C-alpha cells in the first residue's frame, strides 16, 4: 500500500460551491452546472465526458497534527450504469493539503448522463495523531458503503467537469472519550466561477512567519489556511466578497485586515500581506509639571517628590524648570520641599495615573518666605501675698528694662498686671520700710502678645 499520493500545488481558475457531509442516501442533492473548459485550461475541451476530483483541507484545530486516511477507491454513481470507481489504494495525510496543496483522487472519462452521488471508500489503517500520540480512527460505514457526497450533475460529450472537495477536519473528527471517530464534512467546488487570493505574512524585520493562520470569510463561505516556510499563503475561493484577516499568536499584533475584497471569476489577486509585530504592553504613565518663582522664572534643580502606597521616588527640575515622572499606573501624591527661607504654593494629593496616561500641568510656584514679626505689647501678671497666704493689696511692683522703670499696684486681691513693650525685664516687689519680699525675677523675656503669669511674691 502506498503511503502518500503525489500532491499538487495549483492555482484554480473558478469554482461553484456545495456544502455536503456524511449523510443518508435520501438527502436532497444540488445540481452542478456543466463546464466545457479544457482540463489544461488552454482551449475548448473536445472528447468523451471527463471528470476530475481534487481534494484539499482546511486547517485542523490545535493539537491535531496528522490525519491519515487510507483511500481505497473513489467513485461516482451513474443513473443507468451504477457505480464507477477509480482505484487509488493510498494513504494520505489530509492535514498536508493546505495552502494550495491538493491531491487528485479521480481523473477519468465517464459515460455521459446523469450522476446522483460521489463516494470515497476507505480501508483499514486510518489514524489520527493528537499531541504526538497516534490513535486509530474509526470510520463508520467508510469501509463498506464509503463516505457519501450527496450532490448530482449531468455531463455530456465534449464536457469536462473539475470538482474540488474541501475536507473540513475541524468538523469531521469527533472525540468519543476513548478514541476518535470520523464523520466527514466537505465543501465541493466546481471549476467555473472561482478565483485565487494570495499574500505574505512577515514579522517586523521582514522575515517570513511560518504557520501563521489566515482566514477568509464571506456571507456564504468561510475558510482558513496556514502560511508556508516562506510566509506565503494562498486561497482557492468561490467568487464573492471576502474579509481577509491574519491571526497572530498571543503577544503579537497584526498591522491590518482587508475588508470587502471583491473576487470575480478568474481573478488571481496577490499582495494581501500582513505584518506581525510584538505587542508592547503599556504599564506606565507620565506625570509632568513646572516649578517657577513668583515672576514665572524657572527654578532649576528643585527636587520633586512622588509617593504612592508602594513606591517613592523623586525627580529634579531641568533648565526649563520642568520635571517628568515615568512611573507605573497608580495613585500618587506629588510635592516639593523648598529650600530654607522659601515656601511652595501647593501640593497634589491622590493623582490617579492610568497605564498610557500622559498627565501634565502639575505645577508649583516657590516664593520667599515672609516672616511676620509680631508688634504690640505683652503682659506679665502675678500676685503679692503675706506669709499666711493673704492678699497684700496696694503693694508696689516694678518692671525694669534698661533705664526704664514701670510701676504698678496690686489690687484688693493682691494681683497685679503689667502691659509692656516686648523686651527683657527685671521684676521686684517694693514693700514698705521694715518689710521684705521673698524673691525677684531677673531677665524675664517678653514677646509681643505674650501673656506671662505666675510671677508671685511673698512679703513678710
């Protein structure tokens, strides 16, 4: 048994589409229009009716690496003559039939007339490889009645029909829990209204991206393919309007997509290229501001502090008075500590910085510190008592500063108060002759608006 049939890389001129699957014999079929083109596409075909069937595949889901089908024979059913087969007896890895790679399994002259069905008969040894593990593939009825493709067509003398069968492995392989089962689903194209579309996928440095997934989607038809080792891809598509998109791996971005691409019969469009670039994940943001004096002049070399719950940092203002922070997204407090003798007008609390933000205008104005020297009198109070603690009214008390002496008298409760200019004072009680005070207060410093108390005397 041969392992692989010869594969072809083709540019197909035109195709009409039927979607078919593994189904019962009484399922409704679709009539294919006739095609009189030459098999080589050079001139009008002349001769007995001829049929060619070419197969290719849509990319498999992740994990499925190979799908080996042992194809014994492929046939068509004539309304009068019954089944007619081409013997094939080869094993094909259908997952290699992508990106314009095809295999022809039927190519022969056939009697003219009406044909109601196609069939692919499979033998033993069908296998699937999933995550590098090989499993037997169960094919219900494939080894007895064959895989049925339910559609019909009529062919006459001097007519050539070329059919293309798109095997959709993503819908055809079912997991049974302890193995895998094949329930084939196909799309059948006829070569009369088709076109091709091709392009390249490269990375940011212009190198080819191998095995990149490219999708083509229209209202009637969707398919996909993978790029080859040169980064090239090609679609064989029915005429129509398509969106073409490449799907980069996680962590990469694609530069474009092509929407509303019109394909007419016979078109061979090229240049639908894509570029994959590594995605840059933005986690930082920028905060900036100016530090000036009250005249608007830049203040150079001022340290600006930034703080969050998990980060503390600083920046210096440049020759223009500007500072810049490039920090992780977070909520920040921003402040400056001016030099001694200067003050700053503000600080910023709870500044919310999101990834990718560029926030500006967090400005500060530094001015000279204004020291206000208080003016006005201060006050000194106290009391004069006798040795028994009784009030000593009408007792003279003096406050002397330099050459200036200020006198006051105690009231009926023995209390006194001085109202004095700021300065340094010596305090004395002045009892009558024969009496003396227990203390005096030397060098009492009085500031403006001070109220000093507790300067008490005991006279005996």
